[in-house]
């Protein structure tokens, strides 16, 4: 069945006109006048303003139908760059990208998020500056910075709020610290929200309703509704890890409750179950390695974890009716065993109408999802209609 399409609003200002050009397709002034219904003089003035900003550049000439060929114009994503930062419990991935999300330079390394904000953010600044140099750009080219953190973030302030696996980070002014050192606006969000945004932007752009589920040290979800990221009132939407598993074991969770999905089906929880069964494991990586080696007990434990996740996701499917669920995170590296357990329960417990066209699939962006989402968030901050109106106004 064909995906429904939504009619694009008719552009009213220079910022909305620019949104038409963000697909990168060259257009003439006449093309833009036809699409928008605006006069050629208005279009000419607005195109000139965008050309002056550098965000739009000449793109050659269109085919002539007689007389002088008309000039075409297109989005120039190389005009500025953004720094994308994906911080996990034990990793940091950073990239400098252009405004269309093309990676120009990138770096990943192991970190300990529990070291606290000062050493971690100092390292982020060091890596960011190095990547700018590697990309052949100067600090003044940096338009904005997007950061994903592995814990709850109050979206309006960009501050982490009581993050369970981030001791010392509660209410830390991450945007203020980084913007002062990098001289650029900084946006911060939960890492899973940005993974959902990155996966959607890079691989599922035509899908309007998507859940991205991260299974790693913790468990969480990012929600795409009507083509946009849904954060909830305070930015805590999608916190699957602290929903009680239906019929699950009454195991203590680090949040203080018992029976939470994270306490039952996260990477460390699976590792603890395996160790108790006589198969030594301590991390998500250990679990994935055991599955890949063909360990029968590990295969069973991961599939059981998938069933627990599926029990919680079945309720989400009934509530949100997504058309795609994407499973990512380190434990997703175990492959079909995890996803098979999820599918088994979701398809059996959700109503047929909700699952009629539902796809449950592994991530298509892999470990790059968070960086791609951080890039998309940072770029949107400077390319939105209101931001363009402010820039050229």
C-alpha cells in the first residue's frame, strides 16, 4: 500500500522558500515562482538574499527553450559545518559533517561517562577541534553542535536530569560549557532520540511513524510521529527501560524500582543471567561475542530478552501504531536472535490492524545512528525557516 503524502505548505517568506531548495535539486527563479505562486521580482530578491548568505549557490544553467538559458540555484551544504557528538556509557563518537549530514571527518574512542562532565566535555572539545582541522575547516565555519547523552535530558535547557548511569552530570550545563569553548550554539538531547532521528533521516525518510529501540547498557526508544521526533512534555518520552515487564522477574533496577525492562533484558542483565548459568559474561560485548561464537545458552538468553522487550513493545504498538520498529544498540549486534524474540511477542499480542503492515528490523545505520541524528538536529537549528529568516532578515 502506498505511503500517504502530505501537501507541502506554500512558502511565504525567504526561510520557507529555502526549505524548497534543501533537497539539493537545482531550480530556476521561474521554477520557484511557479511552485510558490509568488511574483518573479519577489523570488529574485529572496534568491539574491540566499545567495548572499552562501547557503544557496549557482548550479549552472537550465536547458533553454529559446534565448538565453536560465540560471539555476541549489542548496550549498558546504557553506558551513556542524559538530555531531554521540556520547554513550563507554564510548564517544564525533563527526564533523556538512549541512546535509555528509561526514567530512570522524573519530571514535572509549570513554567512561561516569568520569563526570568536566573531563568528558574537555575531551569532546579537543576531538572537535582536531576534526575541524582534519576536515579543512576553520572554527568560524562551525555553525552549531549537536550532542546526544545516555540519560534523560530536559530538552528546553539541554541539561541531563537525574541520569542513572551518569554520576555527577545531574543538571550539568552541557550547552553552556561547550558553547563557551567552541563558540557555537549547542543543542543536547537523549542519545536514543538522536538515534531515531539519524535512522529516520538517513534510511527511513518516507516513513512517518517509527520507533527506534536501543538495547545496550540501558534500554530506551526514540519516537518519530508524523515525520517528527516526539519528545513529550519534558523530553522523557520513550523511556522504555523503566517500564515493568509483564510477568517478568522481580529484579532490582538501578532506578530504585523492581522488574524494569532494563533490569531484565539489557546487556548487563543478560550477562548476569549467563554468568549465573555458568557462562561467564559481564558486558554487552561479551554477550554478543558468545552469540556469534554459537553458544547455545547465550542464544537462548538473548531470545528471552527479546521476548521481554517484545512484551513492552506490544503495548507501544497498540498505543502509537508505528509502521516500522528499528532495533539498534550494542546487543542488537547479536543479530536475529534478539529480533526474533521481539517479533514473536509483538505480533502475537498486538491487534492485527496495528501489525498488518508493521516491520521490525535491525538498524540500517549501525553505530552511526547517534552521530547522524546529532548532525541532523544541529543542522536543523541553523536551516529551519525561522533561522533563515533571522539570518537574512
